[in-house]
């Protein structure tokens, strides 16, 4: 009984002491009207209270002050001078259009300053005076037009700045002087029409740069020079960006590069080749159609490649050759029909593969993926077959091992006619050799010259889409054996074609083969050879002689008529005098004239 009584007395005493301390604390730390205060933090929250001025009576020990969502329009000089312990100040979502010089003077311990979503148009030099220890600055979503020289010069410890979604049209060359510790900078959705290279070069410690929604169509050479510490570069949503110059990224030691939602029609191989430290590459949402063979081989440390939502039609064999650390490929939402194992340096290193939302043809070329479907990470999105019909709309995980040899099959390429083609022609004629092949998947056709060089679809000797080789205006050096190779994933087939060119004594004018507007007439098939031959001359030598003679006679008759006309015209004018006599009166020696002055006469010959 005595113990219970003592216990109750102790509890009562403790409660009374706590109440007294709370009352004393509230008395020592008053809270401004309309604001919510937390003394243990200590924090003052005046957010969304319709305030038009900064509240008075803020305690000197305040560390966090939230004034966001109010109606503040201006900040006066030394507005927060007494708050020496303040570490975080939030002025976001107000109507601030003017900040006077030294408005933040005295906030020597301020670490975070947010002024986003206001109406600032310009930041006078000296506004941020006194913020020597500021680490993070957010001035995004304002109406700032220009950054003047030395705007941020006293913020020597600033590490992160968000200047995005302003109306920036110009950044002065010395605007970032003093930001010697800045590591992260965001410049989004501005009206800049060029990269402020000189301004960026002041940021020697910058490690991450984000540039979003700019109206620039070419990334120039040396765009980011002297940014030797930059590791992450993000270029996002530049709808007009079509080209990266070959030296645009030179001097950078990037590990992460993102060029997304732009208008690149091809991978900028020349600009990327310097980035030997690159680990992560993202070129998503660009109209890129192919990944070419061996062009990424200099990116020795590359581990991840993302190209989502493009127009990718093919990834060539050897596309990722020499990339021994390559682990992740994401090419979802493209137009790929297949992905061959030969594209990779070693598929055993591949951990994650995204092929979903592509019109995949499930044949032997994708068999290596299906057989690794339990080991590969598809990131929860299984590839799905589009063709053939026996596998249509089925996910890879749905196939059993017994089905694989029946569904994922190929038929070796086979040239339909193996008859030897020969053509014996004169110089200047046109020749065609046919090469038609069958197989599943449809084979590709390649023609090789007698010197084992590959022909393209352009030039005097070209390969047509149907596999036909055309030699236009044959020359003596074209003589030799040509090889056609039909190839697909299941195997190859080949045939030869022989061309003999005879030296022709006839003279002919060689057409301009570089003019793509020149079109040859259709060529009738030859009855003497399996190759097709035609003459390039539209008329013979006799026709040329007749046309030339007629033209000369017409010209000569025109000249004779002109001479006759001139002769008749000159005769109609009569005799022409070649001399003229002129009378004149000379002046007297006194400079005047008189009635008795002598007259003079001289004769002038007309030439």
C-alpha cells in the first residue's frame, strides 16, 4: 500500500515537471501566427497560408522554414538576416518577381534553397551574397531570361543546381564563375539555340549534366570541352537534334550517356568512339534503323545498351563484337524480326535481354534465345512470336523442348538455277547476270567481283533488289569471273558468272555514272547467252554523219544570208563623205570678240 502511494506521487511529479518544461519552452520559442512550429526539429511550416509577406517573430534557432504556396512577391535586402541557424529555406510556388541584392545575407549555415515555380525574370548579381555554405539551389520553373556574369560567384560550396524550365536565351561566359564545387546541373526546357560551351567550361568539378527540351539540331565539335570530371551526360527530348559531329564529345570520360527522344536516324559511331570508359548507353526513342557490325567495338567497357521505341529493323552479326563486359540489351518496341547469336561477343555474358513488342520471326535464328529462356532475364516481359503460324502469339516460355525442332527451323539457302552464265560482249554494252535463290528465312544475295570485292546497289556495277547483277557500259577491266552468294542462317549457296569484254574500235561517249537521275532503257533478253546484253547506242554512225552535215549546211546558209543583207543595206545609203569643213571665229588677244574679227576654217577627216 505504501509502495503504491509512493509510485503515484512520483508519476504525478514527473507529469508536473513535463508540463512546466513544455510551458517554459513554448514561452521561450514563440510561433508566428498561421504557422505550425516543431520545436524538436526545430521547424516552422507556413506553407499555403496565403501570406503576402515573410512572417515576423521567427526564432533565431529555426533550422527549417517552409514558405511555399503563398503570395510573396518580393524579398527585401537582408530579409532573413537574424536566422543564423537556418539550414533549409523553401520559397517555392509563390509570386516572387523581385529579389533584392543581399536578400539572403546572414544565412551562413543555409544548405538548401528552393525558389522554384515563381516569376523571376532576372537574378541581379549579388542576390546570393553570403551563401558560402549552400549545397543545393533550385531555381527551376521561373521566367529567367539570362544568367549574367558572376551571378553565382560566392557559392563556392554549391554541389547541385536545378535551373530547368526557364526562358533562358543566353548564359554569359562567366555566369558560373565561382561554382568550383558544382557536381550536378540541370538545364531543361529553355530557349537556348546553342550549347553555352564557354560557360560550362567553368564547371571543373561537374560530374552530371542534364539538358532537356532544347531547340538545337546539331551538337557541335568540342561542345563540352574541359569538363574532364563529367561522368553522366543526359540529352533528352531534343526533337530537332539530327546530328552529332564527330568530335562533339571529345575530351569527355563519360560512364553514362543518354541521348533519348531526339531525331537521330543512325547511331553516331564517330562521336562515340572516344568514350572508352562508357558503361551505359541509351539511344531510345530515336528513328534509328540498324546497329551495324563492329562499329561499337571501341567501347570496351560497355555493359548496357538501350534502344527502346525506335525503328530498328536489324542488328547485324558482330554488332557487339569485342564487348567482353556486355550484359544487358534492351531493344523492345522496335521492328526487329530476329536477333542472331553472332551479334554478341559471348552470349554467356548476357544477363538481361528485352525483345518484347517486336514482330519476331521464330525460326532457327532465335533458337539460342529460347534455349536460354530459363537463364536469361527478360525483365518480366517475355518475347512473343509473330510468325510462323504454328508459333504465332506464343511466348518463349510456353514452348516445350520437344516443340523446338518443329517450330524454330530454317531451310538452307539454295540458288534456283545453277547453269553457268557467260557473256561475250563489246566495250560499251550493258550486261546482266541473274541470281535467284530460295530458303527460309529468305536468303540475302551478295555479288563479288573477280577481285573479291563486294558490290552495292549503287555505281556502274550494281546489285538490284531481286539479286540481279548489272554491269553498265562494260570496260576491258571488267573481264573476269563474278561470284553470287546466297546466304541465310541455315547455310550458303553460290554460282559463278563469266564476262568476256572485246575491245571495240568504235568511239562512244561515256555517260556520267554519278548522275543518279540517268536511267537506262529496259534491256531485252539476249538469244545467244543466258546473260542479258544490250547496246547503249540509240543510233548508228551513218545517222550521226547525216545529222552533222545537215546542221553544218543550215549554219552556212544563215551566215550567207546575213552577208547579203548587209551588202544591200549599205548600197541603199548612197555615197558616203569622209571629210567635213568647219568655219569658226577666233577670240581677240584681249579676251573679247568684235565685229571685225577674222574668221578661220579647217578641214577634219572622218574615220
